[in-house]
């Protein structure tokens, strides 16, 4: 599954992230150990950059 992940004010999109499934409601979620592993990978600089995207940040009008 694709995970949008923020670390140190930097946005990453991480592909092929393992998800868990709640046995009660069926909702998919990321286990804390998976999120920690993503942080460690990014901090170690071991990520393989597949693509860079330009993203626009916009605010909804008040």
C-alpha cells in the first residue's frame, strides 16, 4: 500500500508498505513498528528515490 509520510518537515510517499487489518471493522492501518521502520529507513538515507513530484499546498478560504 502507498503511505504518505512526514519526517522532519519533509514529505515522502512510500510504496509497498505493509498494512494491518482490523478484525472488527476491516479498516486498514499501519502498525507502529512499520512506521518506526519507515522513519529509520529515511533517517539512514537508504531510501531509493523512484520519482520526484512537485506538490502545491493550498488553504481553504475562511
